[in-house]
C-alpha cells in the first residue's frame, strides 16, 4: 500500500541548517555522492538558501521508498536541484540513501528497487519554498572578489573613503560585478577633463550585497589620472561636482 512518509520530520524546524551544512549532510549520507559532477558541486558552494520537500513515497509489504527534492538558490539567481532516494532492500533493514542530479537518473534508480509494481506511488506536488533571501540586484561572477575589493580600496586616494569596517566586511566577498554608472552629469570644469563613475558590487557569503563607488578623473593640477572610492553613489557624485568646481 502506498502511503505518505510520516514517521520522521525530514528537516526539523528547530534545527535550521545553512546551505553548506545541508549539502554536507546530504552528501555525507549518500552512498553514491562521489558520482556527482564536479561542476555541480562547485556551483553549490555559492548557494544562498535551500529548501527540502518530500516528492513521492511508496510503502508496501515492509519495503519503502521515498524521494526528496533538495533545491538551492544560487548567487546568480538560478536554482539547482538534487534528488535523494531513500529505500530499504529488505523488510526491517536500515534505509539506504542515494543522490542524483536529474529525475531521469532518479527514475532509473527507482526502477531497480525490489518494490511491488502493482500499486501507484503517492506523489506530492512539487512546491519549493526557498528561504526568504532577497534576489541579487546584480549578475555576479564568482572570482577572487575579496582581493579585488582590497586592491580597489588600496588605490583610492581620497581620505574620506570607506573605512576599516567596510574593508573587513568585504573580506568575505566571493563574487562581484563592475558596471559603469550614468545619470546625473557633473559640471565639466576645464576642457579636457575626464570623469568616469563605476559601481563595484560585491556579494558576501551571507547573501548581503555591498557596493563601492569608484570615481576616475583627471581633475588634478597636472592632469594625471586619479582614483577615488566612496561608500555610496551620492557621495561619489558629490565628489565629482566638487572636483569640477575646483578646476573650472
């Protein structure tokens, strides 16, 4: 007889796990975790949130089989799913666990199990409720982002830039995106001056987003190139206005 799996709460609400902890536990108990593609595991290193749900179950004559859907929200805004198969090979035997990347592999593994074929599975609709993590504003690229932040702050020449607290926070950055900012123009000042404004957006391990605003200009006495970094777009644009006024 096919029935819902009802003997154990699969993901205890009183013991929330981080995405990394949940993945480690899933892989640690699966007999075939070594077969998972390396690129899948690399993508899961940057997960922001996760959710698990029972997908289907089959109990009959002392044998049982459950499938679970484990979904992670990644830093690039995409979701990645692993399928877990839990079953026993003989009545009363300990459950064994396997994990698969797609449903085709899951179905192939399920078809090999010694379960009666005359009863339909109990299927649950696939409803995924991810943890409430805001969607990233940027399309981030995992890179040596903490070092990029360090180098950006080091080359800034303005004394009123981001402080030590921001620098310490950015040590946990693992992805970033650089975009040129347009919008409110500043006064041109003398002919030949060049101004550029860039947003350096960083994604931290806890899902937080932090932006630094870089002003590149030649509003210097000798016309040399200068870099300034500010903690907000408003501060950066105000600095551009001040520079233009000083040399106009």
